[in-house]
């Protein structure tokens, strides 16, 4: 009888922990929604990897060239928040050393301008949740650069089936970066059991952004690209811009610093300076708005829900699994909206083969509803962009891009995410470049050479087993997407 009471009490405790940490209030400043602001000096940046029939490939990558340029010319302030920031990657792969390039640029800038304020925010995955050392992070701190490792504990739990047990049994255990004895699935150094127990919590600071002063003004960059060697061949997209929305980017990062226990005074100071340096725009060419977490979801559903017959939606996405988004797309297709979906086949992950979940089961569902779908033609790398483009009947074009995949974890206040919404005339250079980027992938392949995309039939998957596997993984959080 006593054992039954103990077991019942333990079960009730686990259920209570799971429910509370799935629905608890969000930390202050999370789910940030900036006001629409004038779009000033925008630059749409794209990364494209092209494969040729002879087996060679070329990389037309703009994003981290712009990151390094902004760091090089900054004199007062640099703020970086990047999810994957390390040098790991598949062996024998031709990778760009993005992590060391970024680190060397930041350290060189701090040496050249000792009074510059530099803040780097990143995710604890880069130290395998404290079970290994990051030589990159140690070098940054050694140079006097402020480093903030995001405290994920205050965030809601995305995988409560595991996280409730984790919070009861293992969260309190310390970790030792020098005490590793297990092979490391994420790197070369040995790691601890405690790191592997932390991994299935499956939540992250997934943001990818930069803010820097640029002459008399400030510029922000929101992107899907990571300074991660293993990701250096991925296709990605980003937008840099100036104007009052830059202050919103800093505000959203101040919330991350606050939940991580860091001093936020530096953020307040630079918000004030950005706002003071931004003159009124007399002739803005468009609008921009910063959105984080579920505010991104609300904007996605709003764009799809407003679309009408004769209008179009182009979507390029690494992961697509969010049920309300999928239902909204099917409804838009039935209304007569022209929809084109460019998806990653979810077959590659840093040298490991994947089974196509979630995109292939989702693509089968959308294809059956009449949505046009093509697959990115990838060879080991990922089609990592996260973009939705809405071309309206009135000649305006809306873009939404940034870090967030269209998944439950990315859109429902579980991960930290950062996107920008832009509204411009369809003939605006930013809109034209986004359209050209999508069209180049859509219209290229397999009959053309080189092929940037492949027809739906190439990776079509009608397996009911994998469909319900995806549905269970999406609903429960027992997944990495």
C-alpha cells in the first residue's frame, strides 16, 4: 500500500510539473512584437549553394560577408545572438570556418577599439549544456567581450514527457566541462552523462542576429544563418536594415539577457542611443517590424488568412510541421490562392542521414490538397531558409523571414526566435530580390543545368506510418524539429 501511495504521489508530481512548465507565464519581454517602423536602407542577403552535373558545386553566400563587414567598420557597439556558434562539422567536408572567422573578427575589433561595447549571446548547446568547453567562448571572454549563455530553464518545456522527469531528478546536478567520459555526438571532446540527460529537453535560443553601429546610424541583421562550420554550405536568407526598428532588436535581446541573469544596463544605454540617432524618415520606402516567438506565428497565420484568389504565397522552409499553418495553407489553396512551396527534403543533418520527417509527410498532405511543391536539390547541406512571401492584388509584397521554422517548437513560445516582417511595393529592390531568389530555385531543375530544385515526385512519401510518426512527434515534443 505504501509503495502504491509513493508511486501515485510521484506520478501526480510529474504530471503537475509537466503541466506547469508547459503553460507557465512567459518571462518578461518574450513574444516581442515591435510596432511597424519605417524601412530604411534595407539589404536582402541570400546564400545559395549550386551543384553541377560534373559533381562540383559553387557557393554564392552573402550573409556572413555582410556580418564581417559590419563588425569591421563598427566603432561603438556590436550585439550578436547566434544559436549554433562552433567549429564542428562532417569530417572531410569542404567547410568555411565561420566560427573562427567571426571570433577573430570580434577579437580584432576589440583590440583595435578597446572601448567598443561587444555582447555575444548564444545557446548552451555549444558547450553541450556545460559538459564540454568552448574554446571559442573562452577566447571571446579572454579578449574582454561580454558573453551571455542563455538560461533556457525559465522557458516553457517543449518536451514535457521528459522535462518533468528531468526537473525532478537531474536538473539539480551540476556539470563539469572537464569531467567528460562519454563520446560526444555533437563534437570531438568527451562529455558527461548529465549533458545527454539535458539534450532531450529540446529547446533553444534559436535566434540569429547582429546589431552594429554604421557611421552615424545603426544597422541590424536578422537571418536564418549560423556561424557554424557544419552549416557553412547551407542555403539561407537574411535582411539588414537601419532605422527605429533596430532599437526593437536590442529590446528583444535585453529580455534574453534578463532571463539569463546578465546585467541589462548596457542594453538600456544602447536602446537610448539608437533612438536618439534615428532621424524621422520623410519618405520611407516600406515598413519593417520585429517579431519574436509566437508573434511570428500570428503574423504567418495573418498573411495566409488574408490571401485571396488571384494573389500568391511563396514559401521556402527548412522545417514545416505546424498544424494551424498547414490547415491555413490548405484553406488558402481552396480559395484560389497560388501557393508554391520550396522545401528541404530533410534527408541530411551534418553527415547523418534523416528519414524525411516532417517535411515529406507534410508535403504529401499539401500535395494531395493541390499545393505545388518542389524540393531543394541538396547534396549534404540543407535548404535552411525560412521565408514566406505574400504578393497582394494591390501591388504590395509582404515578406517574413528570420530564424523560425514553421513548427510547434519554433512558433508556440517554446524556442527563442527572431523574425522580421517587411511590406514594400512589389517593384522594390528588396521584393524583387526575394522573388528572384525563389524563382531561381523554383524554375531551375531537373531539366535545366545546374538544378537548384527537384520535382515533388523525387522525394514523394505517402507512408501513413511516417505521417502518424510526424503527428505524434509534433504534438508531444518528442522530436528535434
